C-alpha cells in the first residue's frame, strides 16, 4: 500500500508560492557559496601569475560542463524521478532510484576521469595556450578531473535530497565544502607550516576538497534514519527502468546546460590566440558572468521538486501544472529576465517549464 510522508504531503498541500520561497531560501545560501567558489578560485589562482589564470581560463569551462551537466542536467532527472515516486507514495521506488543515482555517479565519474585525463592535454593545446600556460593547465586539469567521481556523486546525491523536498542538507554540504575550499587554498597553493607549496596542483586539490566534504555530508544524511529517501548500500546498482526514468529527463537537460560552458571554452580558445595575457584577462572577466548562474538554480531546483511530486499525485497535479504552475514558472522567468542571464543560466528554469510534459 502506498503511503505519503509528512514531508511529501507538505509539498502537495502547502500554498505554492510561499512554499517555493521557503524551499528556495536554503538554496540562496548555497548560491552564495557557489558564487564565492567562482570568485575565490580565480583570485587564488591569480596569485600564481598570468600564465596560471590563462591555464584555468581553458580548463575551468570544461569543469563547468561537468558541474552543470551533473547538477542542473542529470540532477534534474534525479530530482524529478524521486519527486514523482514520493508523490505516488512509493517510498521503495524512491530508494531504488537513489541507489541507481549513486551507481550512475560512480560510473559517470570514472568515465569522465578517463576521458579528460586522456583528451585534456590535446584540448589545452587546441585552445592555443603557450608552453608555460599549457603545462599549468595539464597539472590543474589532471588533479581536478582525477576527482570527477566526487563532483558526480555530490551533485546527484544532492538532487536525491532536493527531489524529496529536503533543501537544507544540500545547501549545508555546499556551504561547508566551500569553507574547506577557502581555508585550504592559501595553504595548498603557497604552502603553510608542514604543507608544501603545490601551486596549480594545490589550487585544484582545494577546489576538489569542496566536493569531497560535500559528498561526505550528503552520504552521512542519506545513510541515516533522518533521510526522507534513504540510500541503502545494497541498493546501489544500475536498474534499467530507473536509469531510463532519470536519463529521459536528465540527458536533454544536460545537453541544454552544456551550451554556455562549451561557448566559454571556444571563446577562451579564440582569445588565447591573442596571447596568454589576453587569455588570463578573459578568464578573470568571464567569472563575473558566471556569478548569476547559481541564483537561477536556487529557484529552479525547488520548482522541479514541487512539479514532479504533484504530477505523480493526480489529486494535486492540476494545482501545480495549472495556474499556480504558471505563476511559479513566471516568477523564475521574471528573475531570469531581470538578471539578463545567459543561455546556460536559463536552462534550469526552462527545464522546470518543460518538465510536466516530459514526465507525462
């Protein structure tokens, strides 16, 4: 017999707009942490000089592709599938989806590491970096993409929580992870006490630490009895039906999310042909444009959780996909319009608008 938890009942019955704002509030703290990450990472790398900034200007768009594809891309599929299962009162299906999400993260992370460790050096050369900047890019990319599994795992598990309407835990994981990034960066880049100066490798390790810490926090929650959807170690395997449920929403979303960082990579390559100094300037300036992306995700992830949960509960489906659904989507679009956001930043809201049709 299907049952609906109190948390899911809240998603179905609470007034839509106040609930959306309530769910999005923790995400705004998460957005602030993401913005800090984007700004601080460029600042820390700049301590190593213009060649280092030029190197990161080419590597970071590739890392951003990984981030958006897993967080707002495939993560949307995870969140939607979890929400739909809970809306139907099928907690067992939600737990199975969590296990499939974890396996997708492990396999996707391993594949990403393999591909980018092999193809990375050729891509950095293709981008037109000078010898010194290219060498720095190879070091930075090898360390950063060597830990791709943590990026995949953190982002997909965060969306398991979001699909259940639990926004505080992912936000906490990201904020605490960023505190580690901020604290470790100076020590690992420049050296401190017993820690040697690792330069570019230190910058990448500090950035990766945010995902390692975030993954640990999310696992601690999902493996506990407090989780609305528990991650059961024995359920971590790939189930075809669950993978299809996640990927049929997540893959189109991921492809849309990749447009902006792919454009950034191409532009960085074109600018690099003007010299490493120009590439460094572009790398620093492009971070400013990226600062708006986390703000749109703060609301978009909440919209997806609400709509997906309601669609699977027929008595409530009209409530969220009708007038109130239009109001919520209109709010997201108004925010996007006011921010003058780019294609990449608008993907989350567009996915939220298209989600009801794709889930039926």
